[in-house]
C-alpha cells in the first residue's frame, strides 16, 4: 500500500470512518472504536523489521539475514481486525489440504496465488487459519516472499507480522536504486537459500507469481523469476476473488466485500531426487518437464493454469484463450486433438487472423498460421503467442505457426487473414499450393485491396485463380481485441456456394461468438463492401470528431450522431455503385459494423482520423487509410454526390488543410 504513505494525521481521520463497517458486522460502537484505536496504537508501536536495516548498512547482511518471524501480538490482533471485514468470504477446497498430510517438512512445498490486493497475504492467512484444523496448520507454517516496500508504511506492516517473511528485491526496485543493486542481488540469493532451509523445516514458502497486483482482477503473465521457487517442489495453488474490493487503492475505507479463496489440489512440479520419488505419495499428481522447448516457460504457464482453473472465466486474462469456449463446463482446458476434424491454415498473421485462430481452437481442429517471416514464426512457436499482434495472450496448444508453404497441402480449410497491403509479401510463395489444394477459403479481413477489382474475394478468384465456389466471407461488428478477451461477438457469412455456410457456422459459433447467414447469403460483394467502406467512414468520423472538439470543446455527440445518418447513406450509395445489394447493408457487416467503427471506443480508424485532425499523422497504417488511398481506383470521387469521402481523401491522402476542407464540407452537407 505504498500509495497510502500519507502523513500520520492525514490517514488517521479517514481510517476512523471505518467504524460503520465494524458496527454493521455486529460490534457495538464502542467495540468498533476500540478495535480501530488498537490498530492505530499497534501500527505506530510495531517497528520495521530488522531486515530493513540492511539498506542502510549493507555489510550487516550476513549478520541480520533476510527472514522475519511472526509476532504473536500483531497476528492475534489482525485476525480479530480482519474477521468482521471478511465475514462474506468463503473457503472452498479444504479437502485438498488433507492431501498434504505427511508432505510438509518431508518434501519442499510452495503456495502460489493470484495477486489482487495488498491484503492478499493477510487474507490468505486469515481464511486458512479459520477454515479448520488442516487450514490452521498450513497458515501457521506460511512464509511469504515480501518486497521491502511492503514493510515501509505503518498501515501495512501489521499484516506482515501475521506470518514469516523473506525479504526480496524486485527488478524494478533494483532499477530504481542502482546504488543498492549489488546488495539487493545478494539479498535475493540469500532469500532463495533460506527458502530451501525453511521448507525442510516444515515451512510453506508463499509467493505471488504475477510479481505485482493485477489492476483489473485478471491474471497477468507469471514472471520467470519465480521458477526456482516452484521447480521440483510440491505446489499448493490458491485462487482468490474479491480481495481487491476490500480496500480500494485510492483510500483507507474498508468494504465488507463478497469473495472466496479456492484451494486447489497440490501438484508436484518437475522431479524430486530419485530417493525421494521412490517414497513420494502416488495421490499427488505430477507436472513433468517437457522433452523439448522452453522448460521454464512450460512450468510457469502450467502454474498459471492451476491458479486459473478455479477463477471465474472472465479473470483468466493472459491465459483466457487456453480454456474451451464451446462447452458449458467452466474452465476446461483446450487440448491438442489426437484426430482433428479439420486442419485449418490461416494465411497471414494479423490481429483478426489471430482472433479467428482462437475462435477455431475451441473446436476439435488443428490450426496453423502461415507467415513467411521465419524469425516471427520460430519465436511465436517457442513462446506460444503471436509476438507481433498479441504478445500478451498465450495461445492454445492446437495453434502453431509455420513459414513452410508445404503446410498448405494438408489444409481442409483456408482462412484469408492477410492485411491488403501485405498481400504480395505473403501470397508470393503459396499461389500454386492454393490452386492445387481445392479446400474452401474464407476471408475474415475487412478493407480494399490495391487491385482494379478492389475486393479480396475478387482478387483471390481473378488474380490467384481460386475457384469462386470455394470462396466465402465472414464479417461483423467486432474488434479483434475484444474477441481475444472473449467478449460476446457475432458474424455473418456469405458465400458463392451455399453449402459452405453450415460448416463455417459450426466452426465459428461457441459460447461467446454467434455466427449467422448474411441477409443475402450470396451477396459476397455487399458483405465485403460493408466491412471495407466502414473503415473509411470511421476514419472520416474521427476527422470530424477531432475538428469539432477542437473548435467547440467538450462532448460533441449531438454533432456526430446528427451526421451519422448522412455518413451511412453515403456509404450505402458507394456500396451499391460498386455492386452490393442495398439490403445487405442492413446486416451485421453493414449498419452494425458501421456504428461500431464510427462510435466504438477501440476503433483504430476513427483514432487515426482524430489524431490527424489534431495535427498528428499516425505512422501505423490502418485499413481505413489504405482503403481511402485506393478507392479512386474503383470509383470516381464526386464531391457533390459523395462529399464526405471526397473531403477525407483531400485531407488524408492529398494533405490538404482539414480546417478549410471541413468548412467546405459543412456547406456541402447543409445543401444535401
């Protein structure tokens, strides 16, 4: 709680407002006042642990050490203090503690947990201590790894005396204090040696593998520095929910939050000595090191899955796409199918192609993302993530990457996932493979290409000579980022051959993605045009928003929604000129996608236009920018008939002053 390092007088007053919580929990007002006063007295009277003296006198490290034992008085008080606060918490999985009978002290045991709050360690101790005899035994043996900043504020120090602690120093602490980096390194080495001795003495070393608190409650990547504390040890996984609601970061007022602690089954990670393994209990499951690949990363990821398996599915964060999204049972991991129903080859790595790979991975399929960049492919396979587009998300085991064109030979379905401006780089080596393998191909990318036809399916048909009856398009109002977060999303499908649609609907429908047939199932042009044109109009909406906010200040929603109907009507007008059916634009790929792109919070195209209106030209290309650039290849820009897109073209492509262009556009729209 370093955020609360305010002066003593400042937090005392706010702290006493907690009296209402304790009264509400059943204490009298006098009892509540007494317990708050006792907290203040103890917090001031309890000194910093002796280990903190090392930072003033580094030469005393060997003398002082890095271990701080419990203090009975602060521990007993904190149990009394936290009891009314945590009344609405429940503990699940206590039966799993019995599996540790005869384990602690004989084999090294490490407790791991997700990290939500500065109260997590005291909460774990309190909930285990009050859960029964087995829980109390575990609680009394806990030794938490603690950073030095946790001991600084009076407000937090009491909680850290509830259990033993080992002082460690984070990489950030070292970077912020380079003059102390040598002693900090020695502290960390000493802490690890101490942990082994403590485990042999019957202590349970306890760590938060995320390294810091999650600010949104979702699991963050487990840091690799915890590896040595977990490898070749018995792991007791703990999953916490609700502790972040007890004490918000910005204040000192406690909440009687609802939450739970779930105790998972203990697991042996790695190997013990040969002699130890001979007597090791058979009822403890084991996670063995893999035969190849990054063994450290494998172990760390599996620990995250142990913790995540008992969390709400919306808390899986970095690891959420490793769980199946097509079954009702919660937290069932995706596995590598022995006999996949399909081998889907996704052509090109992009935000949307990776999002679609994760949707498909929920089925009994193998997914390969083909990309000619061999370095990107090797790293992505090693790290089990797309290192360019979604480096934060771990990918399921049935997704891999390849730079070998031969991988297309075994595909039963192709997914076109290449951005239009990367077509030549990706397709140059695979044209003959696509012509040879007659499997269907579905495009999931929105935007215009640079060809005379301007649409992806038409280019695939006429330039790459892929038969029309193999081609389909999937489109809808969806951000790929939110698909990766498993937010509810939807698509519609159009194909030249109706028989392709049922198969695609089945593959692209699960508990968070809903896919249907387009209004006009064979209007592939209309579905593509809706997705391609909306990117241009989203960019134009960003220009208008940036201009009016700069000129008028504040919220300009009235202005934007007043213009939205004209924007959409102009978009449909161009779509019809380019060959789309007007009714198709009433679907997910038309009006719905247009509204999301123009008014959604995460649209890249609208942000591009907004930044441009405020004098910043973004470096990263977007579909809207590229589409606007190539649109004159497909249609003559008529300022009278299509004033919005013509004005955007002048500003974005021809670099004309948007202030002047905007004034002319307002006059033109006033006459429409």
